[in-house]
C-alpha cells in the first residue's frame, strides 16, 4: 500500500517539476506582438513551441495525478471503513 502512495508522490513531483519548468520557460515570453523585427518573432515562436511542449505533457499528467489521487483516497477510505466494520 505504501508503494501506491510513493508512486503518487513521484507523480506529484513530476507535475511540480513541469510547472517549475514552464514558469522558467515563460519568463522569456513577451506578450507584445513584434512583426517588424524577425529576431523577436523567432524568439516568440521558440518560446511558444517550448511552452506548448510542456503543456502537452503537463495537462494529461496533471489529470492522471488527480484521478489517481482520488482513486487512491477512495480505496484508502474504503479499506478503513471495512476494517472499522470488522468486514476484513
């Protein structure tokens, strides 16, 4: 049972790491559209691609983390209820 909680913790650490990576990558983001200078346009496109890659991995991983956590909590509460009722 402890391995399930450890695996959830590792998954949570991965999501936190991705969030930190996204924050660091978004630090270079510039919301103002530059159409005159190609170097600014290329930098904006590069940052946007990097953020998209992180988002494409982070969103499903966050969903898995939440669903896994809810399932783990439900299982833990159910087994606790069974033990308190003497059903085990």
